[in-house]
C-alpha cells in the first residue's frame, strides 16, 4: 500500500522528532560545559594563603568575563585562561585561618559555544603559614624541614630524606610544591620536586654533567628558570652559569637564550611574570628581560647581588656600591622600569660616614622594606632594619653587633620577619632560624641548627 503525500510528511516529522529526542537523551549532558576539577578542592582545609583558584572544564575556553571568578570575602585578582583551565590569581595573600567562598559565573564560553549550566560555588578554609628551612639529619646530610608555628608553640618535622645534601630550594607560588637541588658526587646537582605535605617526591631533572640549582618559579607555577653550570669532568669546578627553562610537567628543558655566550645567575621573576632579572657577569650589571616582547634593560651594578621585585609593581630594589667619595657606601636603590628613574633609599646613619645596607626584602603590601645594615668598614654583624618604601622612617629591630642576621623574609600577613642568625664570636657557631614580631619585637627560635628559612604560605 502506497502512502499519501500527507502520510509521508507525518512520518518524516515523527522520524525527525524521534532523532532529536534520541540526541537529547544521548548527548544532552554534553550541551553544557562540565566541571572536571576545582582547586582548592571543595570544603578543603589548611589551604595556602598564596593559593590560586583553578577551574578545569570539559572543553577549551575562549571567553571569560573579568568578573567570572569572585571570592567572598572579596579579594582583587586577575583571571587567565589556558586551554580548558581558568585561573584566578589573588593580588594579595588570603587571610590565615579564614573561610572563603568561590563563585564562578555561568557565562564562560567554550570553543563550541557552551557555557556552565548554572553558576558554580564552593568553599575552602585557609591554614596557618608554615616555615621551610635546611638543617642536617642524623647522618649529617642537609635536608628540608618544616616548622609549624602557632600559638607560640613550634613543632618541626623532616620533609626530605635524601642520600645527598640539599643545596637550595624554592616554594611554588601557591605553596603546594617545593623544587630543590641535590648535590651529587663529582659536583653535579639535580633538581627534585616534592609536595609540601611530603608526598610525591620525584626527580624533576637529572643533570649528570652539570650543577643545576637556584631554581625560581614563574607565577603560573608551570615553569622554572634555573642556573646550569657545566662540569667538564667529575670533580672539576663548575663552569660559567647559564639560565635554562624547565617545564615542571613534561620535564622539557631548554636554554633561556639562543646565544650560548650569554651568562646569568640569581634569576628573579616579577610578580606578574612579565620581567626576569638576573646578574650578568659579562655586562657587570643586572639584566632585565621582558618575557612578553623580548626587550631588555641593563642596570650597571658592581655588587653581583640579585634584584628584588616590589610586589605587584614594575619596580625593583638593587644593592649597589657608591664610590663617589673616599668613604664608600653600600646602598639600596629603587629602580622604576617605566621611567627608568633610580632613587637611593639608604640614608646616612647618625654619627657614621656612609652606610652598608644589603639583603632587602619587601613586605607583602610593598609598603615596607626589611634589610640588613652594619657600620661600614667594621667587622660587626649585620643588623635587621626596616624602612618605608621611599626610604623614610628607618628603624633598627636588632642591636647586637656580635650577631650577624640575614635571609630576611616577611610573613604573608606582614606581622613577622623570618631570619637566620649566627654568633660571630663563637667558634664553629651554628646558624639558627628565628622569628620576630614587628610590632612587639618579640623573638621566637624556630630551629637550631637551621639555614635559608622561607615561608610556606
């Protein structure tokens, strides 16, 4: 029996509807963006005060409103996208021991034009910043240790258990990982990576014929820049330092510069990840390299000390020697990249000829500078001072010439200064790690022995 024209139209419509219903049943879940992962995890606790907020979705993202990710209590920050990952990086540290609610708007758009079905919210709790430092174990090997400081009580625990000495380390921007260098026989040094809770300790980069050290994180937490010194034969002194990139996930490593004659040491990265500074032995100064457009700038400098970037700013501090008069001074100088203006911040000490300032450290808000100071041309220990960002209101926090203080680091909330000290008058003195509360001057010993302290935010 043949179908009439009307019957054929009805059958066609019904077939189309059936196909659409089947498509909705089979693929309806894929017409909106699916959430794959969130960081910090929902309802997580003891989250770093330097944590970044990440949302991983099922499809690559092409458009994100500036207000797509918000925190409550409010914290300003910047949003970036990479493939299917949205990252919100707060402009300032989160408060310690505090609850935060994250809200992600539904109006983020994927390459396929899909969006979240509904706004996404979750909560997490920050913890108390901890301290990481180097000390030696029962076998006299240098290891990484963690110190918890809360309520005036200090507890310490060993983080690494390597069969070789830990040379140096760098805490990731979000505080979740620590990259560290291990010294090997013959002078070689490898790079390793460990989670701050002690899990997933792994070799990041083997350097059998080189000393790889002084790693520095980029703000995105995906790459490191480090010093690499070739060792021609085992036991020979390391060669000249060159800077290399290292991808933390893939392990791929390449030279930072195509020119193999470009030397560099003490790399430092600005907070926004746009600028890299390093000491250039050949140029006798500090080189600034723009990672976005490849432009550069040389700041003449005779000290060979690393630059220190001001938080959330295109300005930095350098330590320079002033030989303009017979009584030389070592001064802290501020450099503004936009204007290229330099300003000497160190002011003469009362009844002293010149100053000897070094080792500056910015407060988290960029309003204060902690630094080491001593009377020039004297054997006294360097003392801890603080001053405003413009060099005013300089104030000594310590006054004990037989003690040398160094390795200054501000706590994320700006309340404390972490430092290393040792007694110049004590034979074979061991370095110790201490904490000082800025407002009260109260000091707390963290570790003995201990060296190179840093905050684990």
